[in-house]
C-alpha cells in the first residue's frame, strides 16, 4: 500500500498543499478532524489524477483485488477511502513513512 500512497502523495503534490494550509493557518489552533476532512476532499477533487493509486490503496485495505474494487460501487470505494483517512493506525503509518 505504501508505494501507492507515495505515488498519490507525489502526483497530488500533497506536500505543497500541506505547506499552503499551514501558512494560511499560521498561529491558529487547528482542528485535526477538519484538516483531515479538507485533505480527504482535496484527494477526492483530484482523484482523476490518481485513480489507479486509489484503487490499489482501497484494494489492500479491503483485502480485494484491484479488479474487484474497480467494479464495485463508487460509494463503497469512497467509504473505504474515508475509513482509511480516519483510521489512526493507518494515518500514523503514512505519517511515519513520509518522514
């Protein structure tokens, strides 16, 4: 899953996005949930750029093949993606991998 996450991170320029959000909110107390939701929305808005990576990530998370993910309901895929972004252990793993 991590190679797909790194590809997604690079293709969507999430580091640039993260720095922009940090600069816009400098000195403010941040709500981690709101920041997570904003990142999730940013990924969804740009999902056409990382469609294959999203399928790969969700496939690993759901323990299915990429082909199974591609044919399932879009809403199920989005729900799984949301669960990944809200899973504390997964996010901790992603954060440590990005450092």
